[in-house]
């Protein structure tokens, strides 16, 4: 069964298929219904053809071929016909296999004006050829058959996707419910799931506005989101449901009466008698200082006018208590985090963390050799321009990938994957690819930890490094990492 999810991309809408549709004859699978129909048109399994309403002997594979034929061969009829006569949903009435089209395409109403005119034109041509009974049987299926169920409009809408070192989060809307699935970092080990999340990250906008509310964990949504996203349940760490904010209606205040305006107790204007603090041992505040006491003693007379007397405050009970030694807050060591971050940058953790850049200024000419019989760095590369340094690095990286018979990625992803070979001072252009920007953010985070310039908390730094450490190393570039293992990092 096919499940198509609606992906919102700005003001446009596109459908992303999460399940394949098999062919009933050859069992070949296709991601969308349109590709299955194209397969039917190109093969003889279930022939799909469109007949011209004015010359039924001509048959066409695709709808645009029929429209071009009518525009060129029947210009008068083309100018007088209704605008929606040759629309995609109305061409099913001139197709020789409408049952297949009804399963995967939208159908115009049977009693609409365009559908009636199409059947009338086809009937006039079919009477001359003696095939009217065949066409009437096809139309009878469209009239009495069940309406087509649009499977791709299943109610699921993917709103937002985030991808970072801690995992991935997919926010989905089902009717009026908004839920999200938080994937574990182990999802990157599945190439199918990783490519799907990457495509979603590319199609969807970077941010989306969600209605106010709070996220509450709901384990009953694991099965629904697993079937919808076509992801294994073991890769889903938890599922959450967005609960709308709840407001409690306040009771209206009771009307005031004359009794409410009266003072609750009589007020005395007389001064309260003074009570000495020496006679009240139980009610005395043990931490009251001399200046806070209600009665101040008189100053003694000074024997000399030029001599100033300082009044010493009596000893507070606080000074008599045993003093508690001050224990400073322990500071967690950051040296271990720097060592772990530098070890990660030496090898990288692709496809989420590229290896760190190296300091090629400290390496002599042609000191490093690679499996494709190339050496690095080139001679006199310090005298080259930034663009020339970048082109040399691209040439080396492309040669290494072709030597391994691997697909060549985009230019930004290529330079980021092999940025360990990038010469200092090379010209790097910013990229708008979300996947490349995610790799750059991960690299700068680990680089800041390795250089001691990260402003995040130590707990967050440790969790970030533990997440990358748990990822297995990419063995495809193991020979390159061994060749440059003695080149220091550029921090």
C-alpha cells in the first residue's frame, strides 16, 4: 500500500512517497503513481492510450501529445471547445483503460459538462468504427464504480525536520494533532533512513511556526509514526504530542457591600509600650546587629575635644557560632574534553562530522603520498592565489574519489568531506545546502571545544563529544587518514 506524505515547501506543495507501488505484472516497484502509469504506457502490460475526440483512429501515449495534436490538426475545434475539455481529469473519458487511471489520477465528475461533451464526441466517432459498445462499458465502470481514494492525501503533513549531532526530529501533523518523532543517533547507520531525512531537510523550510502549547511524551504514537515515516521502531527514541494550552476560567468577583468596606479590627492611635530586648530571650533575633536594635545607648563623654571616640558594636551571637569553612565549587577539567575533540578531528565521523583541517605549512613539498600515485602538498603552493589553491584541492579530491569508484558529490560537500587536504588560505564559497550547513555547524562546534573557545556548558560539550564518539569511523577514507596522520591540526 502506498502512503504519500504532503511536504510543504514555502508556498508550494509536493508529495514525498514513503512506500513503493508494485506493478501487477512484472512486480517492479515505483515510488509514485505517476511513474507507474508511465511504466504502463511504455510497456505492453496494460496499454494506456488517449483517443482523439475528432479522429478516434489516432491514439496517443501522453496527454500533452493529444493536446498538441488537437491544436495543430483541429485548430477550429480547438478554438471553440471548452477550456477544460482536454484537462487531465477529463481525458479519462477518452482513454482505453480508465480503470487504471482512476486508481492513480483525479477524475472529473461523470455528469459535468466537459465529461458529457467528451463522451458525445467519442460516441460519434465510435459509431462509425463499430466500437460504441466497448466505450459504453468503459464509461459504465466510471459511473457505477467507487470513487477513487486519493491515497497520497492521507492526512499526514510533515511540517519540520531538524538534524543535529543528538539525532533527528520529524514534526508531523495528522488532521488536528501535531506530533513529532525523535530519532536516535543510530539512524545514520541506515543509508535508506539517512537519505530520506536528508531529502526532507532539503525540501522543507528551515523554520516553521507551530501553535502554542507544550510537548508531552506519548508512547502510543510510535506505531503510527513508524508506519507513516516507514522507519523502524527501534530508531525512534520517543514520540511527543503537542498539547494546546489550557486556560481556567476565573469566577466573577462578588459585588462589594458596606460591611466589606469596614476595617476588620479597631485601629489604636496610641503608641505601643517599649519592651526591652534583654528580657525577651526567646523572641530576640539572634542575627540582629547593633545598628538594627530598637534602642541605641548614649555615647560616652569625650575627655578631649580633639580625640574622637569610636563606639564598638557589641559582639553578635553570629560570631560566637562555629565558622563553616568555605568550600569552592569544583571546576571540571577541560583538558580531557580538548583531547577527545582533537581525537575526533583527526579522523572525523562521517557522514555527520568531517575531519579537521591540517596545517600544511609545516609539511615539506610532496611529503604525503596517496593510493592514486599523487603527492601532497604541491610545490610552491604558497605563491598561488586562493582560487588556485581551491582548484588544486578539488582536483586531488576528485581523483581520489574516481580511484575508489565512488559517486562524486557536489562541490561544497566534496571540499567539506576532504577539508583535511585543504590548503591554508583557500577560497571557500558559502553553501545554501542544509546538509552542508549542518556538517559545518558540527565541525565548528567540535573545533571550538578542541581550541578551548566553546562557550557552551561542559555538560553539553561532553554529550556532544560522546554522541560523535559512538558513531563508527568511515572506513572508505581510512587510507587517506593514515597518510596524513602525522600532519598537525590547524586549530
